């Protein structure tokens, strides 16, 4: 998933989250990174599949996000790939997210990492877990939409 042009850094999307959860609310947060992490993200070397967010001591903490070490950085200045990273949000937004987590089966999952005005941003969502039959219904709906688009493109 390498991107040669750094003019348009890639948007790293967690497609697994949309498959496993009903996303009820979304929030855009900043993320506290070190330099080698930013460089690696600009090249698209990150994975969000197993990542999740927790509220710890009034702060949002991203766990399980894997950002590959930057190849051009030295060992001394490189980062740990799976370290915990703080997300930057207002206290009222964090309290609101905490309130939404009281329902059983809800969690905060990262949906995407992208750059906006040169700063790394994380889109997080409050997700309620899907049951197996919900996942099957979602897959059927996507396949029906895909088939409809295919038929419409043939008619043109």
C-alpha cells in the first residue's frame, strides 16, 4: 500500500470495523505521534484492523494500531510499531463518548487515519457489535448493490 506521491498521503481505512460494528456516532480526533510515525503514515504503512480506543484517566488512548517503522530512520530515532498513542479531543467530547459506552456491546473503534491540513487525524466511531446474521445481511445488501450498479453500467 505504498504511495510514491507524498502530495496526497493515503487514507488508511479500517474496513473490518464497518463489517463488525454498527457505527452510531463518529468523531474526528488528532493523534500524538513521533516524527518517524508521521513519515511512515505518509507512505501508507499502517494497519487498523485490530485497533480499538479506550478512555483512560479522562484521555482517549489508541491501542493495537500498527504503524510500521520508518525505513530511513535510525534504530535510535525509530518508534515501537504497536505502542499506545494518545488521541486529542476536547474533554466534553470525551465525556460524551464515555456516556455512550454505558450500553452493553458498545466500543470505540478507529475508522480511518488521514491527513488534514498537514496534520494526522483519526476518525473514531462508537460501534455496537453485529451478530452473525447482521453481517450476512450486510454482505447480501452489498452484493445486491454491486449487481445493480453492474447492470446499470451495462445498459449505458
